[in-house]
């Protein structure tokens, strides 16, 4: 069931759980997310990073849209981390539910201008916009942000930014990182609490791969209602391919099925961790 991103987020926020948003690259990834969500009667989101969009183009978007429509549970389709007005327009034209206008690499005023323009563009078509204040370190899909370039979200700046741009959701930086955590994660929950008090829109936390249960639970308690997951699912995919080499006569379809099962295991665990299991019935569909 193709669902509205903003409805997923608001319902999750009201009921104190979070939506799992999983980056996908191909049919196997789409199947892994949808089938795990169906098995656990959970809402979920299919996300396309710009690199995946560049690779799969409109056929990959169409695959995601059809999978969402055909799913037995609420599924939204989202363009992740886009810095391109052309890509955002293409996502809107393709019918995607939401986009992330990512101006976080820009100076604050330029980020505000870019985000305001992309929000106006998206809202004309009823598309939801996520933006980011601060900058998350780490590596994702070939893009590396050094720790020295990272910047925590300033709560007052975040409130001003949301008011000025009219975005629908805000990704915050409180010590979370893209990719792997190379030391014990340390999240600034006091900062998150202040942001929650000042910002009314749903909050998003990127870099959920590797965060322990206690931090996930506290993040939800303090207002996060969407977690992005990429690294762990991607690693499961690669491990699934490696393990298939032990098959006596590896058939390509058997390999793909094994990869789906490997990804589903990670996705299922995340759905349980985020508290969205059994919550599909709470959501409306488009």
C-alpha cells in the first residue's frame, strides 16, 4: 500500500515508535524490505540514494513505486540526500512520496535558500520534504565526510531554519555517523531534547546502523520518528553473496534468494528495534 511519508511519521510520533527507512539498490533490496515489513505487519520506507538513482534511473523508481502499491502494509518511497534540483524534480514527476533536499554541505544561508526553493517545488506537487541542519561524518555510497567537517545541529538554528523553509521533517546531527561507528557511539541527547522542544516537525536520525537498543529507545522517547539504515543491510547483501559460494551448484536465482534472506534478517531486527512491528493497521494509505 503506497503511503504518505508525512502520515507515516506523524502516526509513528503519536504512538512512540519510529519508521525504518532502508536504502535499496535493486529488486532484491526492495523485496527484502517489503517482505520483512509484511511478515511483521510493519510500515516501512524504501529509500533511493542519489548514487542508486543514477545507477538504476527511472526503472528502479518504477520498481519501488509498484512494490509499494502492491505491498500488504504501508510503504513510502523516498529520495535520500539529494543535492540536485533535477533529481528532485525527477523524483516528484515519478510520484515519489518524499525527498530529502540536502544542503547540509553548504553554508547556512545557502542551505536555507536551496532548501526553501526545493520545498516550494515539492510542495506544489504535494511531496514531503526532509532537510538537514548540521553535517554528519562518515562514509556512505562513496561520499566521505571527515569528522573535522561534521557539525552538530544547533537547536536555535534548527528552529529558525524550519520556520524559514517550511520543511516537513528535519534530520539532526547529535553524534550519529554514516557508515560504521569506529568507537562506541555517543549521542548528545540533551541537544536532541532541546531541538525537540523548539522544532515541531518530525525528527530524523541518519546513521542508525550500529546504534545500540538503549540509544534507539531514547532517541524515540525524545522525538525521533524515522531512522535511516543502509550499512548493515548492504553488508548483509555482500555476506549473502559470499556465503552462496559454498553452494555445490550455485544457481543465480538461488543466490538472489539467499541474499534476500540475509537482508531480511537485518531489516526484521531493525523493525523490531524501532517498535513498528504490528503497527501497520494504524496507518492510512493514499
